[in-house]
């Protein structure tokens, strides 16, 4: 049986880590439905993929949550895409379209964020980025180096 707690990745955006309460992926296809007067059949024209987005509810907790909250806001407002890593998904480059920060008087040290991320690539299976490939290569490099030594 899978040990979910051990297989989850740490969540982060532009290097600012956070915990994830939920994430919700939405996407699909753009369809043009051609309905004709008096007709009984609808002609469906596929117009390509709609833009995918991921709605995330995350939170920061701890003594440094206020400073990490400011860092997260700065990361969201920085120009261009940033690397987003979610617990079940590989890392991906994404834009943060909008965000909302929530703080409660009775929950000092707990700061929640809702944000919408739009992945740079909209193709299926594009969540594996060059950074993921490089990290796998680099993590296996120490094991491969002794083997290369025998070649020379």
C-alpha cells in the first residue's frame, strides 16, 4: 500500500514553501456547437484546448509565517512565470493570475492563501519540466561517476 505521507512533495512557488490544503485543476477543450434552425443534429467543431488553471488553497504556519507571507506575495507579483511545485504534481512553470491572503485574529501564525496558477504549457503531460529532468540526472550522478572512471 502506498505511503502517501512519504510520497508527497513539498509545495513551493518561486522557492517560497507552503503547505497545501487543496488544489483543483480545471481544463478541457474549446468546442463550437453549431445548431441549425429546424435541425436535429448539432455539429461539434473542436477548436483546441482551453487554458488550464489550478486553484490552490495553501497556508503558512509558524513563527516566521508573516515574513514568508510577504515573500509569497512578492513571488506572486514578480514578472513572468515561476516554478510551482505541488505535493502530487511535478514542478511546472506557471503564472499566478490572482491571489487572496486571509488572516484571522484568533489564528496567529496561520496565514492562508488562495491563488490561481496558469501553467505555461497547456499540453497534456507537460508537468515534467527541464528542472525535474535535471534534478533526477544530478541525483543519480554520484552513482554513475565511479562507473565512468573505469572507462578512462
